C-alpha cells in the first residue's frame, strides 16, 4: 500500500475556503501526499471555472494533485490502493451532500473520513429554526470524525448518535486571516440571499436588495462608497443581474483574499461571514427583516439592523465610535464557546491529520517541525528603493506581521556605510557571510540589484540550496541617455552591467514586472527561467471617486521623466491658458520646465518622498482631479509598467495617458482616456474639465478595476506564486553557472 495521503473532497464552491488551510498543513508542514477530488456537481456549479483556478493555484503552491470524479464509483476507483485521510467540508445525509455522503459510506477501510463544520450555522451542528423547518433535526454523517467550531453544549443540532464523533477544532478560517490593516472610510455589505431562511419563513430577498439600494443612494449624496460581496455559492446579485448604484464596488474575491480588517464596518444578512467580520475586529451588524419572522437568534449579541434608518445609524456610529461595537462583539464571541486561537486551531488540525495518517501507517515518522516562519526571505537591493517597497514590502507586510514569513534587507548602501569606497574587498565577503549565517535565509530575492558581490551571494545561495529570484522592472542592460547623463553613466558601468547579466543568467527564476519586459530579456539572451507578473503596482481605493469641478491637474514623476513631460508641454500650456481656474502641480524630482513660468503660482511643485507609505498619504492629500501619464514610445518605455495609473486611481484621480503604451489595457472600457497627438491631449483634458460627471464615471470605473484586478491581496498571491515557482525550480536543479 502507498504512503498515507490526505484527500480533500470538494463538492460546493464554498468548500474551497474551508479546505484550503488543510492543504497547506498536510502538504507543507506534515509532508503528506495531498490530493484534491472535485465532484461533477462542483464543476457544474463553477460555471466560469473561477474556483477551479483557485484550487489549481493552491495545488501548485503545495504540490497537490487534482482529480475530477463523475460518480461515487469513479471516486472509489481513485481511492483503491491508497490510504490515509479523506476530508470534506460539506457531508451529511441531506440530498445536496449526497455524492460526498455516499463516497464516505463506501470508502475503502484504509481511509479515515473527516467532516468539517463548514459554517457558523451549519446543518447537523448549529441550526436556525428555518434550517429545522427545511431539513429537520436528524442530520447524520458518514464520517468517522466530525470537526466542530465550538464546545459540545453550543452545537445544539448535533444528533445524539453523532456526538461521540465530535472533535472540537475551531474554524479553519482563523488559519488564513490576514494581519489587520488600517481602516478605510467605507464599509462592506455581504449578501447571503440563497439561504433557506430567506425562503422558508418568507421571501425576503427583495427586501434586502431594495434596502441596500436605498442605503447606497443615501450614502452617495455624501460621495461615500460601499463594497458589496456576493455569497461565493449563491451569487444572487450577479446571477439575477441586480442593479447596483454607481457608488457600489463589487468584490467577488474568495474570502481568504479579502482583508476585512480594512473596512470601517461590516453588514450582512445572517451568514458565517459575520463571524469573519467579528474576528477581523470591525464593527459588525446583522440584518433582520422588520417583521421578526426570520430567525437570527444565533446572532444574538451582535448589533441588529432592519430598516434604512437602522442601517444609516449603524454606519454613522461605526465610523464615529468603533470601539463600542468591538467591546460588544467580544462578549458575543465568548458566548459562542468557539475556539478562535490561531495557534491552538492549527495544533488541533495538524494533530488530527497526523494521527489519522498514523492510524493506517503506524510506522510513519513525523517530518522535522517547520520553522517559526514559513519562509525567511533575504532581499538584496541597491538601496531601500521604491521598487522593493512596491513589489514586496507592501504586499508582504500582513504576512510579516502575522509572523508567517520573516524578511531582511541587504543593500549596497549598507555595504558602503560599513566599508566606504572599499566595497570589493574580502572583508565585505566575510561580513556578508556573517549576515547570511545570522539570518539563515530560505529564499534570496535580488530586487533590481546591480551592485557588488552578486556573484558571491548567488554562489553562497547555491552552496546552501537557497533558491534565488532576480526581480527586474526595467531593461537595466539598456538604460538610454534620455533618462539623464548621471543615471545613464550609473547603470552602464561595466561592473553593474555584469552584475545584471550574471543574475539574468544564473538565478533560479527571473521575475519580470510585465510580459513586455520578459519578451525583451528573452530576446537579449537571458539564460535563467523567466516569468512575468500581471500586477506590478497594487493599490486600494484611498480616496473614492467624487463629483466635483476640475481645479487641479498633476504629474507625479522622477527627474528621468522630463522628456515625457516635454513631449506634451505645448498641450498643457494651451490647456492652462484656456482654463484659468485650473492649476498644475508636479510631485517628485521631475523639474519644473521654464515653459510654465508664465503661469506663476498656478504651477507648483512638491518634493519627492522616499517612503512609499508616506508618499501615498501625501499624494492623497493633494486632491488632484486629473493626472497625466505621458510616455514617449521608445524601446525603453515599451517595457515600463502602469504604476502611475494604479496610484492615480487609488486617490481618485482621472487618468489621461499616452496611447499605444502600457496604459492601453488598464485604461480600456472607460477607465482612462488615451491620447497621442497635441490635439488629442488637449481634447482629453478639456473633456474631463468640462464634464465633471464624465470624470466621476471614469474614476468610478477605474476604481472598480483597481479593486478587482490590482489589489494588494492579488499582488501578494502573485508574489507567493513566484516564490513557490523558484523553490520548485531549485528542486529540479536549474543552477546554471555563468
């Protein structure tokens, strides 16, 4: 018989969220062979294959296999000859769980079957009156073990015949909570409109949708936005094409890719997401229709809202006094007798999986305990540059705070601080060895690095089996003179070019900022494996779209973008002449051109800020209405990224950008205006200035795209996928030596 494995059986779309953490525990921490079995019903429900893609991403990160099963018999064929643990997030004798229930009933005796409580109010564990009416109270499981969230006395729907199977583990959701972040001035509303409670006691879906619309329209009067998240399985507002007001941002990401702690408040119809909101530490309210017929008694202790006045009062109080809600919610959690300590939940699930595996393989030896942090990442850069902050420090911050990864930064600037001009001596290499020995990295990431000792560091990494990534966001082998003589001379120093070429040829993976740059580096003969990210800069909505007159236009750039500004200066000069109420502001080291002298204090300049977090805070305070992204079509600029569009959109600025550049894709569908000629630039600026409604709609659309396609959570997942790819490539032994 083969080594024990952990089989994760997926039937409902929401199962993915529940099972995901166990894949990481089983494969990564316990070293057990891990497999996903996806039922035919799951594939049918997943009409756009979104959740299959999520499982594919998880499987790639942990090295799991995926099989689709058409019938119970097909599943049994796959399980024959295997042994270990089979886990399901939705298994019972109810018709909706039939295929999973039957697989558990018929499974080979070499498997231990485990069923998880998949929601706060879960059939067979804790039910509402409406669940009782719909399903009765005799819910049974074919599993050998049932994992509950709370102590037995709180699981009032657990049948007497099933209580001897109970193992209290707590919810898997606490294992994938991101670190808490600073709150935005907007809330999130979640719908659970497919729930039986909205059908059994009465049809309350229309009531919720109508009330939500009124709530959003009222907030829109104050230019406030609301985030709406449909239920992952029900998708009521999406499937029924429900009209959404303009100030609604739809967030359809899996809950493990939504950082609820960012929001000022959370509101939902009765649903498990309310528990997620409470655990995220935000003011939380449960909607209960005004008649009181719908049962929400299991949520007693949380703030209840019914009519529009309740919703608005909750929104105001949550913004003004969040601490009042947090204190009340702590009492609610205590009443649930729910296990929520992350370390204890992890320990119980890890022990359960390991014990079940040992049941079928008593001689199994546990792998060495994983380090406190999953990864120890050494970043190597010329300095604490914006690229490092944008691409890694910002997206990985929640994981660093949660202590699931540990990072350290080694820079050329630090070497110069220690050794002055003698940066190439043996003493530097001894110092580098001491840094490596003290930190013990499991991954080395060179970010735009072109400094000394790149070859020495990669050699040390190779000796110690440490994967190496070279992250690059410009064609560093061909820095043009247009960027300035100093920058041209700096990057074209033969030693720097040699360092870049060495990293392009010997790294386990070259992580390119966009596909155009990857193509360029392939053409230039880079020998290492290359891959490109979809997202370079990520963002969130800091300043929501507002309807207001255009009073300020701006350009944020460094000095090496002067030639881009010069390209459209005649159009800007004419625009300022024709629109005397509009000012123009420059932010960064970009010089103020003499062509703007005629406008006096209407053209101003803000100094650059090196810290990215403080830069974005200051940027939001400038209150620009239009931001420009001119880009001369040179070979160097062809491989640039769309950072300015992301940053402008984050702070509510409408974008006008150069056509046939990196800005074409992000500006499509009304998310930005594109221009090429003098006449087009002038027309675009005048159009946004003369039509504030158009400017508002453009920013609103752009912020929807930003939220759905360029979120920091999405960038974090992309970065982690490249880490996993480099680690996999190291295992197969790329290791070329130039």
